[in-house]
């Protein structure tokens, strides 16, 4: 029995798992940063208001808030894309594991028939 061979070199499962883990960690760090940026900006505005003893222009604050919301929405979109990529990589990994399991089961079944 011959097994089909791939023309592209495959990385070891350990290397793939390492890349997947690094992607998950990067995604987690990116999500943490995206959650804090908006609050950091408003904290800075509050500090400036206290330091200068004057209020920030409400219209300007509203414009900043709108821009930050757009930025956060974009970051959320990027996070979703990254999550999809990680999930796709996990799905491919699981699919390959299932293929290997099925192949092993077939080989075992064929060996038992001999």
C-alpha cells in the first residue's frame, strides 16, 4: 500500500503547534491593548483638564470619541480576522489528526485481516 505524498514540504506538528500558540498569545495581547486604548485616551483628557484647570471642548471630545469608536471597531474587525485565522489553523490541524487516525485505523484493520 502506498500513501499519497504531498509536493509541498510539511512542517512538523510541533512547529505548527508552536506557531498556533504564538498566534493565540499575540491575539490575546492585541485584544488587551484594544480594550485599554479608548480608556487611556479619556484618562489623558481628564488629567489634562485637571492640570490645566479647564474643560476640554465638548464638541472636540465628542469628535475624539467618534474617531476612537471607529478605531476600536476596526481593531475588533482585525481581532475577528485573527481569530478566524487561528480557528482555521486549529481546524486544519484537527482535520489532519483525524486523517492520520483514519489511516491508522485502516492499516490496523488491514493487518488484522491478514
